[in-house]
C-alpha cells in the first residue's frame, strides 16, 4: 500500500507543524493501524482507530483526553493529542476514524525484554502509573470494552466460538481446547474478589505489555506509558499479570518453536521488584498474595482470547499469516502452565520483596 497517497489528506485535517514528507506503518500493535508521519519540522504518530474493537470513539477519546490531561497536570510525561484543524480530538470520514499524537522522541519500545533492568524499570513505571491515577475520578471513564478482563465471560465467549466452529478449525487445536476446558474452574478469583469487595477496584491500564511503554533510548528508564485505549476501572492484578505474561517469557508472543518458550522466574522477580517497590504503600495483603495468580490468569485469558479469535476466523487481533493466532495461543498456554507450576516460588519472591 502507498501509505503516503492513502493517508496524506487525512494528515492534513490535523494541526500539524510543517508539511508532510512521509507516512509509513509503525510499531507492533495488534489493534490499531499505527502510522509514523514525518513533516519537514517534526514527527507524529497517526492511528486509524480500530472501530470494530472500540465502537464508541467518542467515549474512547474522552477517556484518553481526561487521563492525559490529568497526568500532564501532575507533570507526568504522557501522550499529547494533536487536535484536528477544527479543534476535535479525532477526525472521521467514510474511510475511518483517526487520531494524532506527538511522536515521543528519543525513546524505544521493546518487543522482548532486553535485560532484567529494563523489565524492572517498566515494572516501576506501571506501578507509578497506577499511583498517579489513584486520585483520578473513575466515574468519568466510559467502559470502552465491556468485561475486558472478566475471564469467566471470556470463557463463555470461547465456548460459543468452539460450539459454532464456523471455520472448521477446532480439529487443528484439540490440545489447546482441552487445556482451556481443563482449567475452567480457575478463572473466577479476581472477578469474585472485585464483586465482594475483597479486591479493590482501581483505575488500571489493562494492557501493560512491554511495547506499551516508551523507554529512554539512552538510560532505559521509562519515559511514558502509552496505548491508553483500555484505561478503565479494574484490578491491579490485571496490570501486573499482563506485564508478566508478555515480558517474563524467554521468547516472543508468537514464537513457533515452543521449546524456546519458558516462564523465566528471574524476570518475574525483576518486574515484581520494580512494581511492588512502587505500589508498596497501597497494595493490600490479598492483592500481594494473588500476584502470582494474576500472572497466570492474564496469560491463560490471553491464550483463550487468541484461540477464540482463531476459531472465529481472525476478526479481532491483527494477524500476519493464517494460523498466527493459534501460534500465539500456544505460547500463552505453555507459559500459563509453567506459571501455574511456579506459584510457590513466585509467592516466596513476592513475600521477600514486600517484607
Ligand atoms: P495498538 O493499540 O495497536 O497496540 P499502540 O498505541 O500501542 O497501538 O501503538 C503501537 C506502537 O506505536 C507502540 O508499541 C509504540 O512502539 C508506537 N507508538 C505509539 N504511540 C507513540 C508515540 N506517541 N510516540 C512514539 N511511539 C509511539
Ligand atoms: C492487544 O493493542 P495491543 O497490541 O497493545 C490487546 C491486549 C492483548 C494483546 C496481546 C484492546 O494489545 O488486550 O493482551 O493485544 N488489546 C486489546 O498481545 O484487546
Ligand atoms: Mg499497543
């Protein structure tokens, strides 16, 4: 695709500095189409938003405006929305809905943990992010994706996709289906805790993978938490768990060779040191106890989501080849199994850190 030809006129609807020199695809996100826009003065990120995943664009952008304004007001580096020429937070035409952010320069995003220090720093940053939002009024937030980390509900959706088997793919993934079915009674702990008040409802990011944080390209210290689409009330176990899911693996999320995929407990320790160090004052005893479980839950949930999408014909996550979602599902379920087998050791590490 000629991205410049396709999107230049959309770029011109925004209050950009300079004239557009190039438009190219950027990053490794699974949801939005992310474009790097370069003008003769500076760089921007433009995203064609995924309206299948986020149908309520007004609510989504209102959430992001409110959160970024709040964070900026506290002096925290965050995404900066570039308005349209008529002062709106996004632009819509028959081809889609678009938003533009300042490109945050001199940063890197990691697709895989480069070393323990980077992962520890990202843990501290996601913990701090939660601290920064502790005073934010959650009632102004729209729930842009209902029941996002409601794992029992995700399981119900998985069962529907399996029953329908609309693409005849269930036959290719019997071991994965069996794994999910065998674990069905392990999915409810966090939802139950939120419902009965034993787990506090907080404002959470909900998509805390390593490539949703920008690190300084010289110091590897975190600069900004990005991908704010899923900020909603939730549990800190979601944020902690999702980071471990992605980052404490010895291989990429879509590694085909499962012998390379392992849960690395030393990476878990590094992240837990950073994260717990930041939330020490607010984490409850029950949350601390459930951190290992949170890592398991987010990993098995994500595996189940990839499997559901595979069974449903790949309509949710962006895929690069047929079977991509099944490959992703396999890494997640392998990790989930290993995490489950490491609960004891993980619990000891959390205790040590919080002692
Ligand atoms: P998705 O929702 O599809 O995951 P993201 O918002 O996470 O999309 O963006 C995809 C990638 O683009 C990020 O992982 C990051 O590498 C890069 N990115 C996004 N916003 C910025 C920004 N403001 N400055 C620099 N890089 C960015
Ligand atoms: C998606 O948007 P992105 O690529 O950062 C997904 C997450 C999954 C993740 C798996 C809105 O994250 O929930 O955990 O892929 N985001 C949404 O890599 O569904
Ligand atoms: Mg992202």
